[in-house]
C-alpha cells in the first residue's frame, strides 16, 4: 500500500511546464509510476502525446535520463539500454542499481509496437513496460486503434449514416495477451486509482524480469469529457467492470478491486462524447451488445481469478 | 613502434568473409550486439552466438525478433554508452531503414557489417548493392570491401572512424553476399591485444546510464531547431575522409596493410578506367593487368569510402583519364543510371567547368588538375549496371567494357550513357 503523505514528499521526476492538455491522463500516469520507484530510473518513450508534449527542444520535462527514438520500438530500445546496463555492470564499469521503464500509448503498444513489446517480454529483459492506454491514436487526432472500444466514434471510425456504431470491432484485450507471455508480472489499473496503480507499479519494478502494466489514461479531447472529469471517468470504467483492476503475478490471476455493485455500462458510456451516438434511437441494441460483452469478459476474468487464486 | 606486428605472430588462416567478420567482432568485443539472422549474413550471427555461449566475449547478446528491433536495441545500447553492433543484409537492412536515419541523427557511433544482397521483388538471396545503396543518404558512413581481408580490416577500422570525436556517426562495412561472405580466402588476422590496442577503450560522450546527469535523447525539434541539427549532422560528414585516411594509415603501420579513401589501381597514366566497388574490383584488376601487358593504358578506381563521397580526391584521381566506365551493382530506376555513376558524373561536372572542389589544402592541387582536365574537355563517362541478384560478372564482360572505352577514346563517340551488362534484353 502506498502512503499519500510519503509520496507527496518525493520529488517530481516529470516536472510541470510540459505541454500536455489540461485534464490529460498521461502525465498523471507518469508521475504516479515514477513515484513508485526508489532506485534511479531510465525512461524510454514511444512516439506519441507523452513524448511530443514533454521534450520540445530545447526544453525537457524529464528529470531522469530519457530516450525517444521511434513509434514502434520503445520496448526494443529499452531492451538495448538494459542489455548495455547488464554488460557494463558485469564489467564493473557501472556500480549503481538502475531500473528501466518504457512508456507507450495504446497505438505504440497494442498496434505498431506490439511485435517489439512481445519480443522484449519473451527475451526476459528486466524492464517495466507501461502502456498509457487512452484508447485511440490521440497524438495524430483521435484515430481508432485496436484498443478503441466498440461503439467509440473516432476520426477513422466515425458514427455515420450507414455505419452508425462508430468503431464496429471490440477492443483487443492486451493485458490478457501479455499475461499469456507468462512474464513475472502483468497488471491493469487506471490513473483514477492511485493507490492501486502505485502498488502495482512497485511490484512491477520489484520483480526480476519483464513486467507489463496497462493503465487506463483518459484523453479529454478524444473521449470528449470535461478536463475535470479525467479521474472520475476512470472510476466509472472500473465500477461498470469495463476496465477491471487485476493483476497476474507469476501466473496467478487476482482481481484487486471488486466493485461493491456492478454498474450498468451506460454509466461509463454516457458521460463521454465519443459514445453520444449510441444513445440515439435505433442504437439500443448496440448498447445491449456492449453490455453483454462487458459481462462476458467480467465473468471470464472472475473464472480465471478463481482458478488462478 | 608499439604494437608492431612480428611476422611469426601473424595468424594466416583460411576463412570465409562471414567468418572473418565474426572474428573481427569477437576481437572488437562489443558491449552489446543485437542481431537477427538473414541470408547471407546468418553465419555472422551464428558464429558470434558461439563466442557468447563459450564465454569468449563480454558482449550482452540480444536475440531480437526483427531487424527493426535489432537497430532499435543497438541504438538504445549506444545511447546507454555501450559499444554496440549489429549486422544484416537485404530485406533486414530495408526493415532497419527508419532506424538508420535515427542512429545517424542521434550521432551514435554504431558499427554494422552488411552482407550485400539484392532486394525483393522478386525475392533473391544473392549479391547486389541495392540494399545499402538505398540508404546512401541516411547519414551513415559506408565502406565497401573487395574481399574477406578487407572486410575484416575495414570492420576494425570502422570502430575507430565512427567513434572519432570529430565524427560520431554510425558506420556500415559492406561486403558482397556469397561472393565474399561465403568464399573461402586466406586472411591475415591481428592478435586480440592488437585489435584491443588499436580500437582503444570506448568512452562515450554521453550516457543514459549516467543517472546523476540525466539527458534527454531524441527530443522533438520543430521548425526552429530541426534544420540546425541536420546541418550539424551534415557538418559531421566533412571530417570523415580525413579520419578515414588517418585511421587507414595507422592501421597500415600496425599491419602492413594501409587503406585510403579508394584504391587507384594502375591509374596514374591510365587513358581508360573502370570505377567499381566490392568484389568486382578484383575481377577488373585481372583485366587491367592483361590490357597493360598489351600496352593498353588501362586502370581501375575501386571506391572504399562511398559515404561520405570523397569527391575531390576521386576527381583528382580520374582527371587525367579520357574515358571512364562506372560499374554499378544496383539501379536507381530513375533512367539516370546507377548511384555510383550519378555521383561520379556530378563530381566531374565541376572539373569540366573549372570550379572543382571546396577550399582547402588539397584543392589548390585539385584546381590545377582541373584546369588541365578542362583543356581535355574532361573524361567521357558511361555506366554499366551489372550483376543484379548475383548474376556473375566475368573477365570477358569487363574486357568488353574496356574495349568500348578504347573505342570512345578513338572515335570521340560516347553512345548510350547507361547500359546493362550481362542481361538478356
């Protein structure tokens, strides 16, 4: 369990003055992640909102060593850094203990960076991969990704006159895919659950070998929400079981926060402008289907947790 | 001289190009190698893996899942202050392409052997230079090797060249797929301590692992800074030729094998000359020798440093030649001929117009040559694209090239500037 007072005393490794939007979840995620680690940390970052808003030359918001090289390769890039560290440490050229963390958005993680991520996890690099999942390509202007949930309108899955659903496909369950890599630690959390997030990221750093943490990270522009609601909307994602909080530690699945009462999916959908069209007459069936999918996945997760636990 | 080689310590062994390159990598003993197998480079990765498995190197070996990740991991390692290497060919090289520009832009002195192979489509595993020619403007230093000995020597020298504080650019050392990579040759090896002494300890300018002095690598440049940074990258190319010469000379002192920017073979008084790179230069030398015996003033210019292109020195070397044939083992598909041809022609333009070269010590000399050459109207230059997809090039084909050059000198008629050699039309 994280202690809020203690955390507030820790210095900021991502400083203010970056150019992220008001209400953006990405810097919140990064600050919480970096507060969870006590050893020096080296950060790699995929191309995306986080990188472009924090490293506009000649400025940098990062008080830790930072590298960005391309969009699809942050896991491979950090693999190389971690390999260099192991080599130099073995040769006695470095004494310090250093941790390694890669940040990628959902585009850079679920889609274009998926191969690089899968390879790095399989090779067993001692690194933490953080996906700040805002459910679309927000940096290029809100295009659908494989993390975009069914029914979300994006600029490449608009709600049209013929295709009224917005995105017609369900999202990829990347957290489960990463669990299938059988790495020491996999978890999903949100920026709205700071204690859960920091506890999980601490575990991720503590394990030897690769760890993956998927953080639901609202984009107020893409989700069409009030900037003040970024934290609140995360709670709705968890309360409706759209985004359950769970972890897979050494193959053991565990739900870390079970909602007291599972709320209907509309509580998650309705506040977000990207789902507005779902509430138009004629689209009732879509909402029913989305609810059914959430129910099915929640049941499946609970079963996995029973078996795993 | 310290480190000088005694004859009895020279190891003379039969090796393929791939074996020689893998041996050079063992002796360089990089901190990190991240690589992925592809024909005809595969042996390098295999052999190096056995060095790792047998504990013969200190290298952390990253068996990546693609060449894109190979270059990405190598970039990460180099940014973390490691001496980092990879190796590839063809499609793998093409897959790295995005990251090649990033390695150069980040000024990371990565060294990479490339075993030249044709590019798809159609798929083909044999030699041509299409792969590395496609990245000739990526900011990498490109060094071509004629044989296994040169591939070995060039790889060791490339470490010094890339890591020179005046340069700090990545370097690729190219050798012809199968012809050199799989051909068995007699190779003279250095002793391990000689290689270690020659390349020295790597001291990175910056490192991500220096956690007390955090740096941001790969920041976002807008229109207010991007141009200056790319201008600096262009400026870093300027001292490369001089560093290559210095390192080549020093290597000569150590081994008896000196290296320049190119090899001028019987070129001094040549009337007709071929320009080539890679293994074909060896075949062309045999033809030059034949022709010289018949009294023909034939010569060869074998390019070693292809990028940055040592324009001034090449122009000087070719300025007295009357007719030149540039042999290109790749096509630009631009109707302009092969890449080497385009470079040579562009370089000779200044010569023919008396405005050769930039300013500098060498150029006073060059300007003199240029004036002389202008009086001769400059050389006639033709291009042959040959050997795509591993098509053999033989003595007879090269004889015909020289015959044509002699006819051009005799008649003053150049004819078709770009031809294809050894292909069914």
